[in-house]
C-alpha cells in the first residue's frame, strides 16, 4: 500500500496533516520531511489525522514523537486524532495516546487549544 502525507492550513492557523497507508521504517522519513518543512516555515500547531492509517510500527511512533518535540521547541505541539483498529491499539499499548492526546473520537482542536495530556 502506498503511503501519503497531505497537509493544508486550517482556518485561523495551524496545519492539518492526513496520513494514508502504513507508517513504518520505510515511510517515516517522508513524514519527518513534511514536519521539518512545516516547522521550518513557522508552523507550530500540527494536527495529524490517522483515520486512514492502516499500520504503525515503532519507527512511526518515533516519527510522531519527534514531530511533537520539534514543534514544542518553539512553543507548539503535534496532536493526533482519528486512530482506529490496530493503529489505536499500538498507540494505547505504548502510551503515546496519552502523550499526544489522541483517541478515535478526539475532536479536532481549536487553534488555541493545547493537547490534553491524559
């Protein structure tokens, strides 16, 4: 399955990223590159929609945490939403769901919202 990352600016600020496919050792560099470009361009609030992600391994988890750390350097954050099935299970088992404030029914946060930390 092909992995894609698309993104668009959200009304009022921030960026919404949409991941499709499998996030693993071979595809995580593509996500890292997009996050690096966005943060370098001044984006600090990144919402990552995992609704169409079918698989996520430890390298994918590391990419999400790295993205949050990268945005946090300048007072921002990365938050994930929409995870289901095996992706939600991996996030839950690793505790990343609490760190990044994610859940299958987490609403899209407002621009000024800070991720809820468990």
